């Protein structure tokens, strides 16, 4: 019985639109052993689901189809072939095949696809390559490739991406970069990046953002900066920032008063 998902694909036709004919197939032996089935598991079918079922049943012959003229056959075969045959697919003319190979290639052999012309392939490479080998992809022309790189690059190498042209990439850098480098991102053009910087900065660094144009950044400063700097925000243009600054100073004043009382109790005149 043909599974519903496979049956919905329509009548069996090959990749050139001709009807599939088992009688002329070169895999008669498999047909006799019920290891392939028209409309369900067939390497001659145009639909990837049926091709996939064929190789799922017969993975040992996937290597025989790596040069098949139909790209779907090569791409599906890449899922089942042993890893020793995968490197030859890094030069396949179709990006779907190279992408499929990139899913399983050993990390060292992924380097061959670092400069692949298709972004989807490079995204897959950036997702699987050893993080220490990602440096050359930090300047990739595609922003999403760089975003993946920014997520995985060792923290010590992230400084090269602090000035990336894309704000989303810089935001990811701000999330991960070492504390010592955060001041260097405090003047970023994008307010979301500066907000992230403010959230991660130590109190002693937050004065660098006192005059930030975004109230969310100033609010963070008012909430966490050293008291001597918070004083500048008690008359801020934004009500929330003003309230946060005043509350902070009141709490600090009350804290100083309690400390003085405690010290007086410990050291009476």
C-alpha cells in the first residue's frame, strides 16, 4: 500500500516527465526482492520523497548515483552515501546537492565550501564548521552567514565584527563579546545594540552612555550606574528615566543613613 503522503504526489513520472517503466529499469534485482516499488520507493521517480524511500531501503548503492543527471537524486543520495564519497559533491554544479553534502561532511572537509557561491550552503557551513575555523567567514557578503558566525566565533575573535555593517550582527556581537570591549560599542549607530551594551556594562562603565539619545539606554544607566553619575539624570527629558534616577539616589541616601546608624551603634561616644 502506498503511503498517503507519497500517493498525493501524483502518478509516477521520471525527472524528464516520462512515465516510470519498471520493465526497462536497471534495478530489476531490487524489484524482485521488493526493495523498490513504483509510486513509493523509486530512484527513477522525479519526487524527492520517493527517491528518499528508495535510498532508505538501499543505502549501500547510494554511491552509484552521485553523478546522476537529476540533481534531486544526487542530493538525496548524499544523505545515505558513506562520508568517504561526500567530498566529490563539494564541486557539484547544483547548490541543493552541495547543501546536502554540507550536512554530513566532516568539519575539516567543510572548508572546501567556505566560499560557495550560494548563501544557503555557506549558512550550513557556518553552522557546522569548527568555531576556530570561522574567521574567514566573518566578512561573508551575506548578513545571515555573518550572523551565524557571530553566534559561534570564539569570543576572543569577535572584535573583528564589532563594526559589521548589519545591526543584527553587531547586536549578536554585543551579546557575546568580552566586557573589556563593550565601551568600544557604546557609540553604535543602532539603539538596540547600545541597549544590549548598557545591559552588560559594569556600573563603572555606564557613564559612557549618560547622554545616549535612546531613553531605554539612559534608563539602564539610571538603574545601575554609580551614584555620582546618576545625579545627572534626575532632570532627564524622559519621565521613566527621571523616576529611576531619583529612586536610585533616594535608596542610596537611605542606605548611607542606615550604615551611619549602624556604625554609631557599634562605636558609641
